[in-house]
C-alpha cells in the first residue's frame, strides 16, 4: 500500500488491517501533509508499521538503495488522539522530497495573482496566512497551498508544484472584511474547514507548476492600519528561506515523543544550495516583509492598488 505525498511515494508495510494507511487521506492529515493521493511504483520511503498504544520510531535507515526505511509502532492516526504519525510522515516525506529537488516550505500559503503567477506567503503562526487565503478565495483567485507548500527550481525561478489542500480559518474573517466563502466542516473550536481537493483548476495548475513572482513574509493582524513593506535582500533571503525550507525535515514541527534528527546527504545539500541561491539571486527585488491590516496588504500585493 502506497501514498503519494508532495511528489514522493511512501510505501506502508506491516500491520495495516485497521485502516492505518487510510487515515493519511482524511481531512486532518491533509491539513499538514501536502497532496496525498494513492500511488504505485518504486517507493522513496518505506514505513513498516507495528501496532501499539504509543508512537515510536525504533529503526531508521537512510539512503539504502536510494530510499529511506523506517520501522514504527503506532495506533491509527487521529486528530486530537494520535497525531504523531502524521507529522512523522510529513518529516520523512520532506527529507525524501529534498533529495529529488522538491522543497517542503512550512508555514506558507500560495495564491495565484491576477497576472497568472504565484505569491508565496510565509510567516509564523497567527501572522495572517489563512486570512490571505480566504481573501483570495473571496476574490476568485486560486489558492495553491494552505499550510505547507512544495517548490522546485526551474530555469532560475521557483515554481509551486504542490501543497496542502485543507484550509482552516477563523470565521471572524467574514464579518471583519465583509466577505463570504463556502466551507465544508468546522473544528471543535469553531474554526471553519474548506477542502480544496475538489478544485479542478487548482489541480491543473499544480500539475503544470506555477511560477513564483513574489515572496512575502507576513506580519498581519486585524487591528492594524495601512500596509507597509520592507524589502528583503541577499543573505537575509537565504537566512529566511533556510528556516522555512528546512524546518519540516529537521523536525521543528514537533510531534511526540520527539521528532527524528534526520541527516542531510549530498543530494539534499546540493538541492538546498540551488534553491537558496536561486531565491537570493532572482528574488532579492521580489521578496518583502509586509506589516499591517490583511486587507491593506492584500490590496497592494494581489490587487495592485498600492
């Protein structure tokens, strides 16, 4: 049994008669794990699962015959109950993807601007990424990724080629900004959930890849005023994107009892160097920190009103 995660194939073996694999296709898992689909063919990652009450990884073998292999003990993944396997798969897939030149960029959303190119918003939690996505949806702009974005380098430019497809947002957005967007479910705490998987245009765009035009580090809040921007250049481009492009494989997205410390091999190092050099060389005039009200930032970046 195999799933495709952000362009890499993860094969599950072992005890799978209780729906362990199917849990990664659910809404909660897809909030964090990018582009989960059924897969076949040679795997990049093999996970042998044994049933158990606690989650643990008791064997990890890297780069043997070109793939990574793990042995784990775990219950079936579930929201609020057993989330660790989901973030473990996210970490292992991020490492495998980096080996083939695909970077999993954490804390990020991708939106297609009216010019047909993408704006990549990155930022720490609660800095406005989901709100920007909802504003984009309300204006008919495709949202490519909702939490973790998959990028690759093509001819000196960055392209979004995958991403998470479940958007979770605060319903207060609609009242504050006088907009309305459809949603599918709600979380326990009342946050709304929109599943973008049914968006055929989004899927088509990601299959082709969408060139990134602008990168924005968000610092937005509801009670802020007008938008202001600060250009990011040179080393700060590399330093900023180093964190967001390596956090997932380094295990900075915590899970119990403790994320793995995975090694970076020569392929990963080369691909990261290319990714960061491309960003530094070609986006120093297209990368900004943005401060202010979400709508004001949106109007400048995506509507061209600034």
